[in-house]
């Protein structure tokens, strides 16, 4: 029981950190291939913080907020069903859930 709960919390966190690391390194590696200096490694995080710091006059309403929550919920749910070496999460029970 506790192992499954640990996997359900830890697996999306591992997937997020690995994906973030790949995105952070992508622009840097591309710059090295093109023989340029390139941006700092944390530049995408700086861009995201700058984007969220801006205040806009246009309101997209509650539908936009709900869509963001549904997107994050879908991402976390999909990460629970992906088997990661050493952690099964809900991948072992996915056949039963699909059947229901």
C-alpha cells in the first residue's frame, strides 16, 4: 500500500525533473553544435518567470484556468501509468482500470 502511494507521488516528480533537465539542456547543446556561446542553462526558467510576472489586461476567464488544471491533471495521470524501472505505480493495475 505504501509502496504504491510512494510510486504515485514520486513517478510524476521524476518525470518532471527529467523532462525539465532535457529542456534546459536542449538550447545549450544546439548552440554548441552551431559553435555559438548560447543562453545560460536556466534561461527557459527565466523566460517562464518573466512571462508569469507580466500582467495582462485581457482576461481569458475561468475556462482558461480550468483548461490549465485539466492539462496538468492529464499529465500527472499519464505519468502514473508509465512504468519506470524500479517503480510500477499503477502500471501493474492498468489492465484492470482499462477493463472497467
